[in-house]
């Protein structure tokens, strides 16, 4: 069953095609190529809703019937949804996994039914039954975030910084963290950056399910324990939803008022965080144009289903514990107050009115 917003997106495409376009969007003329299962992790993040919409639209344009499901961060629910997709005979599965280590069994059933599987933005681990992977350069995401922190801290220091990472069951989280630490670790080792909490290992700073409320609680704890007589100058946050939770904790502790807000990073260019960037509260976000990711993923899937060979540009970096997965990497873009209009508004990702609303 298709999600509400994804269904609305397809209806919009159908309406446009019925108005006499240039033929590119002529859904009525497209062959019925069967259904494709699209498993998204959650509706709690606007980016995943947008991903589902974009994938549904692109598959529909090629004559496929998108079967979009959201599991709202429930691993068992996602497994059940995928099992139903396999049982229904979906031609392919596109999966943004909640837990990248929990899908071996259902992927085995998909392989037995000769259903190819594409991992979408999150690598699926511990399975030989994964065909391809489409994502962004996740290590570079972290590098951009770490660089934004260094660019935002002027002077010799020392500066106080705290570190947050994503969910430990998401393979991307380690890439983001390692990329950021490749930039920050030398500065920590030299003493220019100081982590007053002492929490610097991934396991210590990971945030289960990318939950902003969990990040808010941890930031509040750190402020109470380690910053009664000091101020935090920067916070590494790998995702906008965490950044907003962190900002709430900082606000409750007087930051943004009597105390200057620290440098705060983010990712996904979610609208609420872009508004915070425009207002000078969140420092930056890493923009990943998921419209392009959807196009690449749909092209991969269509190639597999029509006898072609999907295009990839990385055959070395992404080993899922069983084999190296052929991957197409897209490039992320740093966004801050100086360029958000050019990157996000001029490209049509958001309107100026949406950001100022």
C-alpha cells in the first residue's frame, strides 16, 4: 500500500500528464511493468517522506507500480512489510533499512524468488543477497561537518566541543563520524579542541534511531555535568533532527540569549533546520539532493529488470561484511547562511516563502 504523500505525488504526475505535456511524463503511455517494493524507515523525518515521494514518482514514470511502505523505526514491522512484498511478487525491492543487520532472512527469501534488492542510502549488512547500493559519499559528509566546525571557530583556542553520532545500527553513522573525526581528531590531539565530557568514542556518542529527543537529553546532561563554569563552543551533530534537539537543550541553558550559541552542524537540509540556519541559530547542514538519489536508484532498478547493467562509480569502499557491494555515490554539498538561497532555493528544492514562513 502506498504512503499518503507518495500517493499524492503520483496523482499529481497523473494530472500533469493528462494535461498534454511533452511526452516525458506521459504515464498513460508507459507499459505496466509490475510493482516495485519501496521500504522506507520512518515518517518522523521529512527527508524520508520526500524520498518515498521521489521514488514513487520516478518509478511511475517508467510504468512501474510503486509499493511504498514506512515502518516508523520498527525493525520487525519493516521485515514484515518486506516479507509481504516478496509474497506479492514485487519485481524488485528498494530498501532504506532501519537496522542494516536485521534483513538477512528476508533478503534470502527475495533471492529465492529472484527479486533483486537495492540498498537505498543505508547499506544492508551481512547478506550476499544484495545487488547494488545507491548513496552519497558518506565519509565526505562527515568531512564537511568537521570542516564547518573548524571554519566557525576563529582564533587559537582552546575551544570546547562535544560530539554526537547517529544510530549504531545504521552503517552510514560510522562513515559520517569517521569523516568528521578525520578533521577534528588532530585538533583534539593538539589541544586546540577540548571535549570536556571525555566522550569521544563512537559507542559513547551514538544516538539510537537518530532520535532528537535522545540527543536533547544527552546535551542537557553534558551541559549540567561539564559546563557549569564553561561554555560549549561547537557541537558536532550528524543530522538536522539531532541538531534541533541539541539546540533546544542549549536554549534551556541560556544559549542564544546571554550566551552565544555554539557552532552546530547538521545534515539533510530539512526545512525546519534551514529556517534555523537563515535565522543564524544552526550553523550548517549537509545537503543531499534526494531527487537525484531517487533517479539513480530507479535507473539502477530498471536496468536490472530490463536486462541492462546498472551504472556504478565505486566498487571498493562498501563491504557489507559478506561482499563488496557495487555502489553509485553522489556528492553532498555544504549549506550555510551564505549559500542556502543559491543551493536550495535557486535549485527549486525549497521556495523562499517556505524558508521565511
